C-alpha cells in the first residue's frame, strides 16, 4: 500500500503541491494520506476530492490566501492580546473560515473524505499525539482537525476539542511517515519542507539557539522513522526534502507559483534517481557512528473517544 506523508511547513506549503504534481504525473498516486500542519491542509483537500485533478485547485487556493486571512491585526493588536493574557498573538476565526469556505461543499466531516486521510495534532494536556482520520473520527468536522493541526502554539490559540487542547501536530511529529507505517503502508513518499537531518552550521544569539533547540526536538521523530523503515524490510521510505525558500517571511503568500515550480523540480530530481534513506545514512553523513544517533522514540496515538464539546 502506498502512502504520501506531508510535513508541516507554514506558508511554504505550495512546495508540497508542486511535488505532488510530479508524483501524480509519475503515476505515484497514494492509497492513503498523512499530513501535519500545512501538510494536513494539503492532504485533507486532496483526499476530499480523491483525484489528481484536485492539485490544480489546491494551487489556486494557496494563491488566494491573504496575510489577513491567517494573521489578522497588526503590532498594536498583538501587543494588546499579549498584555491581556490571551492564548495567542492572533485569533483563529478567519483561518477557520478560510479553511471551511475552501472545502468541497459536500465534504464536512472526516467520514466524507473520498480517500483515507490521517491528520495529526498535539494535545497540550497529555503531551501526546492525537490522530484524526476517516475511519477513526468519521463524525468529526474536517475543519476542526485541519485547524488544530495547523495551530502553531503562541501564534494561534489552541483548539478546544472536548477535554483536549490541541495545537500543531509538528510539535510531536513533523514528518508523519511512521503513522503511515502504522496504517499498513509499505511504500511511503515523505514530502518534507522542513529540517531533513542534514548537519547545520553553528548558531549564535538567544533566539537562534532556542529556534535550533526546537528544530532538534522536532527532528527526532524523522530520524526514528527513517531508522524504523530500515528495520522493517517490507517498508520502502522515500524522503523527498525540499529546502527552497528557507528565508521567506512567515506571512508572505506572494510566491506561490515559484514555490510550486520549485517543489515540482525537486520531486522530479528525486524520481530520476530514487534513493530511499535511513537514519544510519543520515548519521554517517553527519560523521556519527551507527550507535550515536537517536534511539527509538515512542509515538503515542491515544484511542479516540467521543468527548463532550462546546
């Protein structure tokens, strides 16, 4: 069974759309989707339609995003929210409305999806990964899962879902390839627009060091997934990393077409010479021995239970 796993990436999500176009043209359409954050939005929209035709519409949706749709307000409103002790710098009503308005009119819940699709979120109350899916949560509104997965802590408020307090799934698992393995996938194309395991230059300055710490934390699940794929001989994991546009401002949505083309080019380059990766290879490139990398990390997927909500 073939799966496509899409990483988080914020406004660099169009890079994934270009890669998906290349995969579709190569006949590599999946049996299931797994997505985190921006990857959750891409995965959910395509799974709602179920065919490669959805990709052209997905490009259009990214073109239509305005900064005010995602980050409404200005420095004064952000400062006011911070002084009042709000949960985030920006409200999420406009982002919810944008996601909801762009979904196909006959797709309201996870059960309405045309294809199996799993979306990750992180529960701040239990420090565990929470999984939404067509079979797991068929009656849950699709917009709730996508919004929760795309909620960057501090930027947008956590999504209250019954007893849960949900934020970006990338906090726990930014490239959810292992979740695809858990669902039975044996061939996985992980399209990663974030950190890919490569050695980085030293950083200086408090905010840069803190940012690197967060990157290091988020990278552990990727390295574990790569190692797991090697230890499970029936699994073939293709890691397509797209490093383009690393310095684009978080609220810049003006370069969608260039990003789509860059993602398409990177995927075509990979498909011309496929090279399934392992954690051991990543460690070797970093100059580490085979036992010096990260060990297996548990990924918790709590069983779904219907909870009372507002």
